């Protein structure tokens, strides 16, 4: 690994889902939390686990394994929630992602990142920024802004509004 730089453009938080190694640009990562209790929300897709309380704010949490058809995340001592920012209707919105484990912040120059493969991954090609490599292991770099459609995000936030309205009554 090269020496750290002042730029975050080439730094990626690596994490595991099933047996795969994935990454997000740290420009989209706010923090990493140990697993906390998740409150299920009605009328949301299966891959939406529910919401967590993050310093007084309800934050939706997604199980990417379910979204990608890899099964469901099973809570272990290594399970983490990665707090990310996604673009929703022109605003940055906070979202949590369940991961089997979080590895490290890994630095890759753009020259080290290959285009997404035409086949061979469990997830849609348009969700992938590119493929990096750590020794003999490929790292699938995700574009978190493309993993969820505007409709999917809207349904989550509508359900959150309904739940918060019910709590207020």
C-alpha cells in the first residue's frame, strides 16, 4: 500500500459480503458502527432491515446481501453498519449498510482500477465503479448512488415518514 495522501479520491473502505470483498469511496462513508438494534419498518422491501437511532435521527439500514441476491446477513461479532451518504433528489441522504465485516481503508490509483466485468458478478454491472485488487483478491468497488433507484429510496423515506407520524400520535 502506498503512503497516505491528503486526497480522499483514491481511498476506499473495504468490507465483506458473503465471500466477496467490496469497497465504497470514503467520500461516501461517514462512519462505521458496531451492530445495533434495528427497528423493522412496515411496507418496505425485504432488503430494508429497518431504521437505527443515530444520535437522535432515524437512519434506514439496508442489507446489501439481500439486495444482491446473496442471502441475508447473519449477525456475528464482526457485523457492522457502514453509515453512508447517498444522493437522493439532489440532496445527500444518510443510509446504513449491513456488512459481514469491515476490513480497512485501501488506497488505489485510478490506474489500478479495471472496468467492471461483463459477467461473473452477482450484482448488476451498473452498480460497479470498477474492480480493484488486493494481492490475489478482487475488490468490487460499488457506486452507492446507483445501487438504489429514486423509487426505492422514496418508498423507504415515505415509510419512515408514516412511522414517525404514527409515533407522534
